[in-house]
C-alpha cells in the first residue's frame, strides 16, 4: 500500500512538472477578464429579469 502511494506521489510530481503555469501578468489579465465578463452577464440577466417582471406585472 505504501509503495502504491509513493508511486502515485512520484507520478503526480512528474505530471505537475509538465504543467505550463501562467505568469503573474497573464494571471492578472485573465482574472480581470473573468470579473468583467461575470459582471456583464450579471447586469444583463438582472436587466432581462427586471424587464420581464415589469411585463408580467402589466399583464396580470
């Protein structure tokens, strides 16, 4: 059992060394993009929901 765990951890270490990690500037840029896109969709969904709520309240 200990040999299996040891082999697994060695394999994880080998695979993690193959990962291409983003630089700090790339990470900041991608984070900003994700925040703005999330805010855009939140505002968009809020606006659609608000408009539909008003339409429904006019009908009923």
